[in-house]
């Protein structure tokens, strides 16, 4: 059993002992701590809660809502929702903050509390540490009976989210409707099965092939939207002659596309394509995390902008975007952050902008993909052991490659002339991630394996 407390929230497997997994005890104490801090900081007792469709969602939601009421908070319960929808709802409701109950791309035995401030953005690392400290100390009182909070169910935010997307000036509904797209959708039986088809219909898409769109929480495959998990989508696209396939993760903040030939567009290229469209119409800078493709830098510079890198984690990307006034940013895992909408990864925004782009291009997705800068990525990982000193390991690797350009704001990134490697401890799993990118897949795989072997040698000795 696993419990991970990081900048990405409080995440763990369901079941087991308190402190070793995401048990009811852990859910209650950290929810109460977060709620108390929000109430004290803002003087506002309204908090928004929404969840994805995973099997533990109802149980976790009941605990979270009851706990918030027990400290005197009034809960706006969105029920089955998405991460970006809750992010939009918090400022619309003028709430003190929000909690999204989702373990994102993690398998079904996981769940998590993702914590939002009053702007609907993820809380900072420092704020997260305050929540953890208060939760562990249990240094708070619960409300007396006359001061208990209430609960309001609100299912209006599906439509409000869609309307907010349609209102974006760069979303061209007429062009999308005129393109008469045929689109297949794989929503891994979570809330994307509700939200993505509804958005497509609002955009004028008449032919939608739904697979794994029943939000019952029974994930039919690993919920991370990677090529090896999307064979059903590939088959649906090819068999139906669809123009495009769309896949999202359980909480709908990651977005990947399947080309008309059944091949993946590439999760790294979701943000690249969206940025290509936006930068052609809005001059400005871009941001992605250190583990994202160089193609975004190339596209940004093509349009006269400047590219900046941030540490991995949405809150870090958002902070950098605000610092450099980026017009578009996100993460190479299919996360699109468009400030004209809100500062959060939003698959609905990504879908609408990409379809606007595709409709205006008037060419197959694969033809457009061939025009983008060509890079190939290798993604590897090493499972952590309790005794492994990661900081010492990364320091040794940094010393080994001191003659190259190294960045240490988030693990260790080694930039070579034509390729790069990024080593970092995951925020969401007990692993070290090893990402590499190069002009060919063979070279990306080779350099990744070289680094893996060097790490293994250091661990052995």
C-alpha cells in the first residue's frame, strides 16, 4: 500500500493501515486541515468538491464532504466532474478553494485529494506543507452542532464549462461544424465519457463513436493515455473511417489524439499543435516542463516567441507562465494550459482549439503531424527502494556529466547538442522517471538505456 504526499496532492492506494495508504483516517485529517486553513485564510466557508468516476470515488467523496461540513464549511458538490471543471467552478462560485477527488492517470486502486486555492489553481508547495503539518498534528477543533456546514448539489457546471470553452475567441464553432468531422472517443469509463461527447456535440460534431464512455469506474485498460493502452481507440478510428480519435485520462486534464491511420499523434505533440494554432494568432511566449519535447521550443521560435522551461508539476508550470506572461503552456503528457480560459490543464479547451486548427488546415491529421518538428522520446523508470538516497544519486550523475549543460531545478536534466535526458523522482509514484529525447527513436532509447545502466552501477556500488 502507498501514500504519497507531494506538490501533486495527497495520493494513495485504497485500503490498508493509516499513514501507509489513503485510508479514511488520512482522508479526514488532511481534508479537515486543508479546510481549516482555507477558512482561516479567506474568512470564506464555501468549498467546491468534485470527483472522477473511479470505484472509490463515492466513498472518498462522502468522507471529504462530511469532514468539510464538520469544520463548518458549506460544500458545493459537483458530483461526477473533471479537474478543469472544478478549477473553473471555484472562482465562479467565489469559493475559498476546492478539492478534486482523483488519482488522475493512476490505476483504479488509487485515489487522491487535489487541493485548489480561491483562484481555482493548485496550492503551492509551501501551502501544501502547511496542510500536511496541520493534518499530522491534528491541531484543530471540529465545529459544534449549531455551526456544522451544509451541502448543495450542483450539476450545472458541465454546461457552464462547455459554454466557457465555446466563448473563447479562438474556438471556431462554425469551422468545426463545417468540417463534418467523424471522431472516436475513449474516456476510460470515467467522467470524460460525459464531458467530451457533450463538448463535441456543442461544437457541431455529429458523428461520435463512443468507446469506454460509461462513467462506472471500471477502467477497461490502464488509464494513462499511452499508445499501448489505446488499441481499442485505434481500432475504432480505423474501422469507422474516423478523422480523429480522442483519449483522456480519468479526470480529463490530459489529452491525446489518434490520427486517422490509427497511429498516435503523440501525447507530447498535443500542446505543440495547440500552441502552433494559438501563436499564429496571438504573439507571445510559451512554457512547458523540463520533461517535455523540444518541439514546443521550435514552434514557439518559428512564431517569434520565446520558450521557457519549468519544473515538473502543474503549479510550477503555472508560476512560470505568469512570470513570463506566456500565452500558452502546459506539460508534455497531453496537458494544455490556456490562460485565456484558466490556469489549469484542460482537455476540453485542448479539444476545441485543436479541432478549430484542424478544420482550418483542411488536411488529415497525419499530414499535419508530418509537418511538425520531429523528435522521439523514450520514457523509462526505476522503482525506488526505501534505502535509496536519490539526492546523492543525482549528484553523482551530475558530476559525471558536469561537462554538459545541466539543470537542477527539478532533479537533473542533461542537455546535449541534439538530445536530452531528464532524471527526477516522480510526484505521483514511488519511482525515478528517466525521460530522453532525440532526433531518432533509436538514439532516444539508446541514451536512456545508457543512463539507466549508469544509475544501476551507482546503486550497486
